[in-house]
């Protein structure tokens, strides 16, 4: 199902593991920063300044370009009340917008349901990576989850057609009305069938793609390339999601080298992604959102940092009103949260309000609750 108009598309890059916001957007003139980061502090000379108070990690030069263009929004002190320091629980909170109850429906799964209520397009939502992030999960919402677009669903030739037909028949017989009429069984059967249909369609994307942009061979590089390929193929996808390698940003040790390598990869990949879309005149309807499940502690532990609270997030796109949103959480020990944590001063659901309402055209309240919107678009 090819879209006949340029509907807005949301791309999401989840930085798994808890990115160290303090060494990503750096308060380089803060004496407290120097005191708390004796081993991992980035010198003022190395920081890429955004203003007289804060700047980017020295590996983030490619993103500074979008700041200069006025198309990079930076959200400071982002988080939620009573933070969890568990990767799984905190990520679930971001995925479901449920900081107290255990949520079962993803915020983007609910968005996809609103965008395509009758599931007419099996590729309205696509995930690149292993498994299906909770953010995209909702009963009755088909989402293709792709490990490698170059080989995904490639059942070719006569044998391949036989395998596909056999697989569809198995889904139909195992979960069809002859065995049970329950909604759950019908949903499972339909989900399996939709996955195969999605595989057939997605498998055509690489052959339709040509670009002068060369992405890195890293997982982030290849997944973001896959997002570009899918968008450029015109399948009508509205939500395109990927996650950095599992817990890569969980830098308890050797953070100096690891964090630099991570942001070198992410920064270059995001620049490649935007350049790719621009080369094809296809960037105007895409907004990229990047977040992590939590930040890190204010003080370093000698070679790394431990799980923290308030952090940073980013949005990049042609319609983004670039700038700083929110205020930097105080590094004053008397104003930190218990355990040496940056207090959050922006709820992540305030950003979701804008993405849902102003970008995807959806009422955000049933999905993300009632919050003051951060209007960055």
C-alpha cells in the first residue's frame, strides 16, 4: 500500500543502556562539573560550545551542523517522577507512559492504531532490530520487526513460493476458525499472516534504493540505513523505530573510550541519514527523535558512571525549531536528588505530546496523559 501523499513520519532511535547526559550536553564552565568528574570530565577546550554555558561532546560535530541550521532540539533534564534505575523498568515506562502501573500497550502502538485503525497497511509501523520494543506493542496492531533488511523475508524462486504458501497455510490451519473462534487465536493467525506480507513488501526496498551516502557497517549505521530505505520505498510507513545495540550506553567502566565511540557512530549515522533523505528530497516529512531510558550519576566512579535520573534527548528534522528546551538540572549537591542524581525538570511525556499532536496529528491525552506540551515543531 503506497502512500499517495507525504504523511508525516516519525523515526525513533533508542539509545539503549542509559546515556550519560552530563557528558553528552556538557556544562563545561561549571565548577561542580569539574569537581564531580575528576576522571571523566571533558575539558572546556574539547567541548563543542552551543552557548557560554553548555556544549556537545567533542565527537558530536556532525550534530552541531543541524544546530547551526536551527534544526536540532535539545531537551534538558528529561525524565519522570520517582525514577527507576532498572533498565527494563525504566524503558518500559518510556515505552508505555506508565510510571506507576505496569503498562501493556506501547505509546507508538497506540499511535499506529490511530493512524491506521483498520490495519490496512501492515507496514504502518516497522522496527529494525531484534524483538519488538514495548513502545510498538498493541493487540491488533501489526508491526514488522526486521533484523536485516537485505535478507528479511527473502523466499525466492519456486521453492521460496512453496515455503511462503506453506507458511501461510500453517498459520491459517493452526490459528484459524476451525480450531477456535476466540479473538486471541484470530489475532495470532492474522499477525503471522501480516508478518509474511510485510516481509514480501520490505524485501523489495533494497533493490529500489540508490544513494551516494555510505553508512557505517555498525548496527546503528545499518538500521538507520534500513529506515531510510523503507521511507524512500514509499510503503506508507509512519513510524520507523530502531535501538542501538543492547545496553551499549551502560558505561559503568571505561566510559571515556566507549562513550566517545558510541557518539562518534551515532552522530555520523544521523548526519548520513539526514543527508540521504535530503539527497532524495524526502526529508521534509521526517522527524527523528533520540532518547535513552535514564541518565547517569553526577559523579564518576573512577572509570565510568552508574545509573542516574535526569538526562537529555534530541529531535532533528526540517520542521524542528532548534534550540534548548528546559533548563540544566542543578549540579549543586544540595539540589541533587538522593544518591547524586540530576533531578528531572521535564517529563518525557511533554515531548511525546508534541510528537503525537503536532507531528502525527493524534490526540495525545489518551496515550501520554495530560501534560504541558513542549512545542518544538
